[in-house]
C-alpha cells in the first residue's frame, strides 16, 4: 500500500482542528479560527514523531505536552481550572471520535496502518474522517446538551393534608415565580391527573404567562420534601397535562432552589 505523507499530515491536522472546534463550541470559548488553526498545527507535530526513534513512553509524554500546548495556543491560559477543563473536553471528544473510527475498522473488517484504514487496498479513512467525523461530533455535542437538561430533574415528595403523599419526577422551572399574593406561599404546579384525591376547597391564584393569563386552582398541603429538606411554604397548583415532557409530572417553583434543592 502506498501512503502519502502529505495526506496523512493533513488528516492529523484536520482531526485536531475538528476536535478543537468541538471544544470551542461546547465550552463557548469564542476562539478565533486563526487560533484554532495554530493549535491544530501544534497538535500535528506528533505526526513527525513517527519518523523519530522515540520509545512508547516518550511518545506518550510528547502527546501529553502537545495537548497542553494545543489548548493554550487555541484558548489561551487564564488559570488552572480553565486549562484543565479545556484539556478534559479535548480528550473526551478525542476518545469519542477515535472510538468512532475504531468502530468503523471493526465493522468493515479492514486492514489498518496506523490511522489509515483500508479495504481491498482502498483507503476509506479519508472519506469518513473528512465528512462523517464533524457530523458525528455535532451529534455528540447536541446529545450532551440534551443530557445536561436532566440536571434540572428532581424527585420530590408532596405530603397532603389528608396524610396522603406522592413522589413525583419534577422539573425545575426557573420561569415559575408564581406566589399567592395573600398567603405568600409559592406555587408548585402538578399535573391534575396525578393528584390522588378529589379536592373541594381551592384557592385561586392569578397568573400570567407570555401566552396566557387567568386564575389557577391551588390546594393547601402539609409540606414538600426533597433529600431530607422540608418546607411548608408551598401550595400545589392544579395544572393541565400539556406541560408534561419526558416523564415529568411536576413543575417546581424557582424558589425551590433556596428552600429545598
């Protein structure tokens, strides 16, 4: 098999550029394309180590050093936390992309020469690395952002006046700042289908959103508890089921951050 050095160097450079661009977009570093380009050039220096008599240990140290330099050149050096966060995301995305290429190697049962995978002496690595790697990393970043959404999910327990209680999957709604103007209690909105009994006594609390306004039916409760913390300063608003998403039955009030979470 004939391997073109300039093409392999370009692949290494492109690989590093895609990784740095992914880190830049994920962490919102706002680095210029020029800095990302220079960082990719620094990372591509490892290519020349293939022609030098380095031991595996020295090659490992060189790669570690160059990864530090890549992050510093691309994103600057503000403090240790900033540097190691950039570095950790660089390794994370590198592992994802490297695993993707390894998966292709196993799937197509190819012969590989370093980073170059072949099938019947035809290299397909160029096509997958240049075209599909950015797409795969875009999907990876998008999925990570969706997973981060779950950081606002909590399992809370509501204790009612009739001694019944229910535990609900709840979403912290930072836009929910609804407070009863009379009792000064905050409102937690619960799907009306989840309430375990029929309540006849309601409080009516005025509410206003971007698209709607009116009076919300609310009921008194004993308390709300989460992770050992308990608060009596809440009412339960009876909500429709149109806010349900991904198994959520309850929208927490933003004040829960101070009282419970």
